[in-house]
């Protein structure tokens, strides 16, 4: 996403639009930093379950992970960020 926004900023001839895109890029970067920060703990805590799910992903074996409030917000934020990134890409 970073490179997509940067290339759009570089091609932008309108300074107002370029400023808006730059703000959007900063917003994405901050959101990604928050998501990473809040998902580091469960990635460590559930590393065995995640590895098993990765290896057995084709079998349909799904593990349920219990997330705290911050982790759940981070997951939902990642989903929202993904949707926004897809909208910008199209």
C-alpha cells in the first residue's frame, strides 16, 4: 500500500490532492503500527496453534483463539485497513 500511495503522490500534479494522499499514507502507516503492536503478543502466545493451522490449513482444521479487547480491535482494524486498501487500489 505504501508504494501505491507514494506512486500516486509522485504522479499527482495538484498540490491539494497530493497533500490529501500524503495524509492518507501517514494514516495508513500509523494504523499498521498500531495493528502490529497489538498483534505481537497473541502471535507469540498462540505460535503453536498458528503454526499447526498453517500446516493443516488444507484440512479445514480451525483453531479458535481468545483475543483480549486490544487484540480484537487490531484484527478488526486490519480487516478495515485491507478493505480501504483494496478500494484505493481499484
